[in-house]
């Protein structure tokens, strides 16, 4: 039985969906950002980074969404959530790494600019850039990465809940979603999946 730490409307949704897709036994524990619980001594003992998601396993704690997703896929092979061929698996990892290191970081410049600058004008400038920089990332995914119907092609994988999770932030990031028809089609098909509905519902809707 895993313990999964999440906060609603964060990147933790991707791992939550994958845990359900895998049929894993887990207890979901909510971390309240409004109360700054991610910085509480109890949670910092679980994840010293003070971020969600974190997955407590019998071997230790895992953080970082691409690592958690790969662990889930490889721990539950019967669910077929990732390719087994090394090159195809590396391609899945490349996609998820792009979401983690580039797309998510571009998005974070809207709410978390204080991570990179103290100057209020610099923080405002970073915020203003978000619609353009986040659109740029998703436009590249739309044109060159999303094979269709799923990210890797015919086979649904751990890349799909991750793309879906970050695509849920597009409107709030000021992106004109009508310019991303394939991403939106993917988002709509993901939203209709029972496991996705269940994860969203378990996180409080
Ligand atoms: N690279 C990490 C990013 C984790 C992360 O930044 N999570 C955000 C929520 S989307 C968070 O916990 N933020 C809390 C904070 O910045 O205080 C991952 O992909 O799991």
C-alpha cells in the first residue's frame, strides 16, 4: 500500500491518475497549500523539497513526476502504461522530461516568480511572458510530439495523464486554446475517461 501526497489542481494529478490506471493500492493524503502545509516539519520529513507529489513506497519516498510515473508503469506491467522497448521507453521519458523541466517551469513563472527574482518588476515581467512561453511549449507539443490519438500513438501511456494535467492550466495561463486543437481534443478525451474522473473527484473535484 502506497501513501500518495497531493494537492488539488497541481501536477500531482498525473500520478494520481496513473495510480488508478495501474490498479495500485494507495492512500491519498492531501497537503493544504493555503495553510503552507508543504513547508510543515511533518511534510518536509517526507519530501524535503516541500513540493507535491510524493509517493511513499516500501522502499522509500519517490518525488518528481516523471520518476513516479515510470515507477508506477514498471511496477504494474499488466496495466501496460509504458513501452518496454528501451528506445520507446526513452522517448516516453523524453516527453515527460520536457513537461517537467520546461513546460511546468514556464507555467510556474506566473505564480512562483519569487523563486527566480526578488525585484517586483522582474516578477511582473516573468508573469507577462507566461501566455507566450507556455503557448510556445504546447504549440511544439501539438505540432511535433503528440502522435495521436495518444501521446505515443495508438497506445495510451503515462505520458497522457501528465499532458492532460498540465493542459488543464492553459486558460489560467492566458493561452488561447483555440490555437491548440489537437491538445484540446486530447484533453477532452482524457477528461471523459472514468479513471481521470475518479482521480479528479478524489482530489475534491
Ligand atoms: N519537478 C516536480 C515539481 C513539483 C512541484 O513544483 N509541485 C508544485 C505543485 S504543481 C508544488 O508542490 N508547489 C508548492 C510550492 O511551490 O510551495 C515534479 O514534477 O513533480
